[in-house]
C-alpha cells in the first residue's frame, strides 16, 4: 500500500512563496514520474506539474515560470516550489505517481491546503 503525505501548505499573501513536500512510502519515486495536482473549490482536479524519471519537466500554462517541481530520490520525496503566488492558486494540492503517459497511479491522499490572499 502506497502512502502519500503532502505538507507545506498554508496561508500566504499574493506574491509570496511556499514549498510543498510529498513524502511516499511503499513505492520508490525513482521508478515513476511524479505529478502535483490541485483542486480548487468547485473545480476539477488538474495536473499542474510533472517530473519524469529522466528528469524532464512539464507545467501547466497557469503556473509555468512560477512553480518548480523537483525530486529527491534518496528521500523518496517530491517538492513543489511555488513563487509569485496568486489568489487563483488557492486550492488543495495533491501528489501522485504517474504512468509513463502521465496518468495518476495511486490513491489520492488528503492533500495540503494552499490559500493565497490578496
């Protein structure tokens, strides 16, 4: 059973920064791509960033240039550095391993809440 624990969320003013962490047990991050998702109230969950096993990065247009995804395979942890935060970034953020074609593999965790105030 894969356990995913997201942390690092909080309340921040517009223009601020946060660094989210996702720690996993039961599955090695190194053998899968990893993705960060978010779900805002009343909206569908969307993929905002992904990092492939080869190291290539992909971002949603809405966060490109502001968010950075990275991974530490030794710690089995993936990170999402968020800069220049906007109120529209407010959402619950989730992580999940991805198939080679970018589809989520595991069960969804509880996520971590990010709230950006203006």
